[in-house]
């Protein structure tokens, strides 16, 4: 089976924070190059996602590990493969992190005002938060590198890939075209069971 031009894949990064807490981030990418095999698509996705985690390495604890990228073709509803990160421990800082739920926040914008992507990269290092509660300049620069990667087409070995989201309301693909970085550490809001609709 192949991943054809304009197919959308969903890649889930699975990892651990100091082997105690599971961490996960989900990415949607569209193949904007040529048709590729599933093995080639898996290699490409590993390549482009590894670039994100390499950019974050200087603001992540060395106890932070990546296990795998699980990749599914959303367009064709098929499994593409499981990619293994080239560097399963990209974090380079040997210090304690803040509470695991506290994360660096990145909001990715699309051409539609209400359609956006949010990424939470946790946990925040204690040294990455200044005395006044803002994240450090080094953290801002690392997150800007990630934002730059996710708002530009990525030329991988076998094809080109574009980050974005598929809007079920509009039934269309919306590529990321801008980003904002939260100046403070953030938490991902979770709805409590039994509350709300």
C-alpha cells in the first residue's frame, strides 16, 4: 500500500518522562510531494518529527524518552507503520523538572480563525522559568524553532510534508501558517468526568 499525494497521516509520539509518566503528542501531516510506499512514509515522518524533538532537546530533561511514532493514514484508514526515533533521549538537561502537568505551550494557527493546533511539550524545567514566572529566552528560542518547522513544508528524503489539521466541520485540510508561544508555562485543560455535557 502507498501513501499518495494529498493523503493525511496522523503520527502519535509515545514516550515517558523519567519512566514514570507517559507522554504523548499527536501530529497531522499531509503528503505534498509524490506517492511513497508506507515504509518510505514512515522513514519521512520519523525524520521530520525527530527534527522537532532535536530542537527541544536543550529545554528538556535527560530523563525524557521517546519510544515510537505510530503512524496511521487518515485518508485511507490504514496503518502506515511504527517509526523508531533516531535519538530516543533527545533531552540534554540533567536537572529536575517542574510538575509533570506543567508544559511549554505552542499554538499553531491556520487560515481559519477558529481552527488551530495546540502542542504541549512537558515537563518544564525549573531553570526554564524566570523569577517572574515567564519562560526563559532559551525556551522561547527552542519553541520558535519548533514553530518554524511546523509552519513550513518539510522536505524529507522521500517526499515533502506539511503540518496542519483536518477540519471535519469544513471537510478540508488546513495547513499551519503562523504560531504563538505562551510566555508562561501552561497546563492542558482536562474535563473532569461527570461535569459538563
